């Protein structure tokens, strides 16, 4: 009979189907599919997080998934249960304790029957308050309670209550005010609602500007090898020559790396990993050509994605600077930027969010490439974590900023009036339907609603009835707007039947959440088709229109993890709007936040968007913002209700993001003095020690923390110069040790800390330098280099040498060189020891005791 699955009591979400299923389905066929099909682990984790799951417990004999869970989702608690070699009750209690301290409720009475609570050991109070002070309001910013009562009565339509409030302040208290108040109440209520909606819309409006910034001080020269990635066909481009010369003249060693249009991901990763560069300059944006297999996909965008993938696959940790030339319009005299450059910037921003360890920045070059520009270019690359989205111009550097853009009180509008025929792409979708109803109420006579299914789309009949009731003629068009021939035929029929098309709203689009590492050229092109190709076709086929409106997204403005292709598609719309304006033609591209109601954003759920710091906008108010933008002939605008207290910490969690520094609400709260310094206990302990004692104390701290992570009884179990990998550290335990050292020192440290500094001695030396401990031993760098060599040898000898170093001549050469190094060291050390013995023979007893006290301190 075998094992028969049954329905479980706990909900089961399958990584085979990506959905919740009944466990009665877990038969032989299911497990066969589990072995053969792609595991949808990441999408399942992201889906559970979107549903509000914050705690993940891996029930297994040894944790293998917790790191992947933490990498797939932010701000979740990923817990392990058992560990290899630790399968008893003690391990379960430890796991429950870790869950408890991270906020997970535990039934301790059930787990530890007969146990009782005990007081913790006491310790001296630090006299540091942690409660928040009440905010102090300026004296002139106090609103009287009467105002609130007055407007509450207006909003609730309470004429009697409002009359009573006014009677208290009237010149004749006995006067009956009910009749005049009742007559005025509707007008007051309308005025109040309009003012509130206008204030809300103003708070949602942002735009991109370019601010002059100082050229970074050139404190250190460039060094090491820099890979200059060049698109095929541009090997002799003068920009490439200038970049290489600028790098070389300022200390770098440039090496050109040509990227062909059909370069494979694995081949590029192998090229990069063979001799990892210390920095990367991508000039892929120089090419405006299309991908050879996907006309809608710029080769520069495909190459930028491929470069990010190859760097990650090859484990190359180097800052990547993506360069364009005249790729942004940063000043009034700049030419209109090409669309492919905008898309490169957008996808590079997403790469910087998904891989902050490999993010250098974006830099747009000017027409004039001279020595002064070269010096500024080198200063930017050497500045480290500073400005990361820059335009280099003759007058200096300009930095990209997102700023608030409320409508001025005295703003002059063009007075756009919807008329005749309006065409809406994505017209049967959630957003398209909202726009169609709004246009119908605004005065259009004929609405052409275009979508892939046309009148067969879900909800189309109800939408037709709603619009017809408003007196509007409705035509549904089943058409892929990316298909130029099909769209042209549809437009010809509409224009022939009349009235002419005066308004275009391009709201069509599709998006697939996928990190850059998990996408390819075909998938990227598919996302670009509906938005980019559709917008281009409408732009080329429709000329004489009053309004040309493009529905873009904030993903194209600030970037969004797992939305690389979608960000590029929306950046295309913003660039196209600027191009049309440059030609004297109407265009407005609005980068939206999250809309309430139906639509792509609503599908993700309000709770998920709220956790990202984006609140849902009421459609009526969002359409008010759209009307303002078109009325004022604005080319590009961001309209989003952003909760900066949530959005900013998420956006800046991996590194600083200067893009939002001009938003007052996005600035971090002032931190107490010394908050960025190491913990006071460690600082106090190190401060009273001599230089040698500080180094020994720091080494002891590292060994003690490593022992805790490995489960050893004490620090003595951790040899000072044995690689962590040999001691049993894997990626999970390495992250745990990093977290413990962060907590102990207060330093910001990379997740790769243990592998970058692979022994306790090397790690202690690195921490000593970061903590500012003077007098680091001269041999510490040599020991760290030796530790790296030991780690490499340990990796090579983990398998038979014939497999890891297959060439016998290479093995012989390595053996000879290693033995020669050791013999040279022994010879030098022997000479030093002989000299030391001669010196010791000349020392008195007092000299010897003085030396011991100076070296090791008095006991």
C-alpha cells in the first residue's frame, strides 16, 4: 500500500506550483514534478511576505534555506531548528530562544514543563535614556479646537451644530443662524473638499532636477586594474580612448573588454573571473543599436543586464560605473537625451539596488572631453560612497535629485479641454477604465478603448454601459499596440469614421517581477514591447493631437528591485515625452505611485505597497493630478503618495542614496552623539589598554565570538591562524559571526567579512584598523596575506590535486615555489635568531625583566 498522503492541518504552499495546495496531492507524481521542474522558492517566499508572513522557520536536520529567505525578502525573521550534529532537546530550546528574542511568541510552559522564570543578573545602569521626547510645536503653529469643530461640522453636513458654533461668536448671540448656514453649507463643504484634495495632490507631486555639486577632493589616486567594457563596433570610439587615458593618467590600469551582441553570460563571467578587476567602467551606453534578436530591446540595455549577471556569477566584487554621453538633459542647453540612454540609466539603478556591493554609479559625459574633465572623472571614481548619479559638464558636476513640485498658486495653465475622440490603450484594464470614465465626464464624444482582447475583456460590457450612460460613443479595439501594422489599421478606421483623435492616453503595460540575475534578453524584450514599442508606434502614427499622455512608473525614476525591465520600459516613456516636447509636440509622462482600485499596483495588495512606503492614491485625486500636469504642459512628473519614514530607510538600507537628500522628510532622524561609534563597553575596554594589549583583546573577542557561533565551549578552540573555512564556517555561520561582530563593535561590515579576512588574526587586524587602534603590528598585513594563501590551498586540497590543478607542470611549479619561499624564510629566520641569541647573552637580568614588562604588561 505504501505511504498515502492526507490533508494537513497547517497550510501548505508548494514550491512546485507556487500556490497553496491540499497536501493530499503530495503523491508520486507531485514529487516527480518536484525533481524535474524549476523550484519556485523565491517567488513563494515573496508571495508569503506579500500576504503578511514575517516569520519563517526552517524545519530540517541542518539549515540550508534561511540565508536564501533573508536574501529574498527584507525585514523578515528566518529561523533554523536543528543543526548537523545537534539534534537533541538542547538545540530545540536554543532555536526557541532565538525565536523569542526576535519577537516570536513561545509557549515556554509547554516546552519546558516545570520550569520557572528567574531574575537576570544585575549590571550597572548606563544612565542613557531611550524614550522619545514629545515634539515641541512652534508657538505660532497651534490650531485651536474650534477650527476642528467647525470643519468637522461642515464635513458631516451638520447645519444645526455649525449654527450653534457660530452663534457663540456672533455679535447678536440670540440671532437664528440656521437658515443662512444651511444654505451656505454645501458651498463650504465643496470648498473644503477641493482644498483638501488640492493639498493632497500637491504633496504627491515630485520631479527630477539637477543640482550643482562640488567636485570630490582627489584624496587618493586610482589604482589597480580597471575593466573598460566597450560595445562591439566602438573599439575605436574617441570616448573609449579618452576614458582609458583618464584612468591611466590618474593611477589606474585600464584594460579594454569588448562585449559582442551575442556574448554568452558564462563566457563573460569566465573572462571577468580569470583576472578580477578592481573597478569596472561600462561604456555600453555608447551604442544606440537594437539587440540583433529583439528590435525593441536596445543592445546597451541587454549588455548592462548581462554585465551585472556575469559580475555576480564570477564573484567579482568591484564598483561598476556606467557611463553615457549626452545621455541626460541636465542643463537647459543640453540636447534632448536619447531613449536608449534613459533605459540604461534605469536598469543600472536597479542593478545598484539588487547588488549594492557592485554599485559605483552613473555618470554622463559632455561633448568636450579635455584634461579638466578627465580630472573630474577620476575624482568621481575615487570618491567612494558619495554622489552616484552625476552629469559632468564644462561648468562642473551636476547631481540628480528628486524634489517636491507643488503647483504654484499663480500658475498659468494652457486650458486643455478634452474633445472629439480619445484613444486609451489598456482601456479595458483597471487604470484604463478609470481614465475612460474621467474623459467621458470631461467632454470627449468618442472613446476608443484598445486592449489585447477588446470587447471580450472581462468587465468590458459594464464599462460600455457606464460610458454610454454618460452620452459617449464607445469603440473597443482588440489590438496589440506593439504591432505597428495592426495599430495603424485600427487608427485609420477610427480617423476615417471620425471625429478625429485629439487625446491619447497610453496606459497599457505588463510587468514581471524578476531580479536581473533571473532574467534574459527575451523576457526583457517582452516587458518592453507593450510600453516602449506601443508608445513609439503611437508617437509615430499620431501627429495632430491636443494631449499625448504616457502612464509611467516610479520604478523608472528611483529604481525598484526585481523590476529591471519594467524600470527600463517606463524610463523610455519619460524620455519619449521629453523628445516630443523638444519637437514642439504635446506630451506628458506621469510616473505614478500606487493607485487604489483595480490595476497592476492594486493587484499586489495595499499592505505590500504600504510596507514599501507607498500609500494607495484615490483615483479621483490622481486624475486631478493628471489634469494639472496636462493643463500646465508638463513633460514629466512623478505623482506618488510616499511615506518617507518607511520608504527612505528601505531605499538607503544598503548604502546612501543622494537622489532623495533634498526631500526633508526622507532625511534620517538625528542620531545621538556617538551612535555610529563602537559599543561603549568595547571602547571602554580597549581605551585603557596598551597597543599590544588592545590587539590581544580584540583577537580574543574575535575568537570568542567565533567559538559561540561554532558552539565551542571557549575561545581556545579557535586557533588564531587557522582559516575559518577549515574550522567549519559556511555561508550561514559566516553571516552569524558578522552579525555578532557588528553588534560588538558598532561597525558596518559586509556579509563577506569572514571570507575577506579568513582567520582570527586577519580579522582582528582588520577590525583594529577600522576601530582606529594605533600601532598595528608590521606583520599583520603579511599574516593576512598568508591567511588568504592558506585559504586558497585549503580549497585546492579539498579534492585530489589532479582534479583542482589538472596540469602536472603547474603542480610541480607550485610545489617548487612554495618550498623555495619556506627555505628563504627559514634562512632569514635563522640569521635573525642567531643575532638575537648574541643580544640576549649581553642582557642583564634587569634588562630582561624590563623587556617582558614592556612587551606583555605587568601582572
